[in-house]
C-alpha cells in the first residue's frame, strides 16, 4: 500500500533544443512502506502513472 500525491499542473521553465520554454509540469510523490513494497516496483508504478498522464489515449486503448 502507499499514498500517491499529485500536485497541481503549473507552467515551468525547461530547456528544449537550447532554448528556455514554458511547459506544463506536475510533480508526483509516492510514499510507501519499504518493508512491504520494493523500491523497483514503486518506480515502475510511478513511470506507468507518468506515461498514462502524458498520453491518456494509451490508457484508454490499453496499450
């Protein structure tokens, strides 16, 4: 078990192709009991959440 924190989406400055541009970004945080959940599995879960948020069509299609 764990707690997933999803912060508000905000415009943040990032560098793309050598230029500073604004991009919508959101922080994710995951708290869990390391005695129960392996860190590798927790990271895999966060990566899958990130991918689903970035491309919701994949989630809808089950890809």
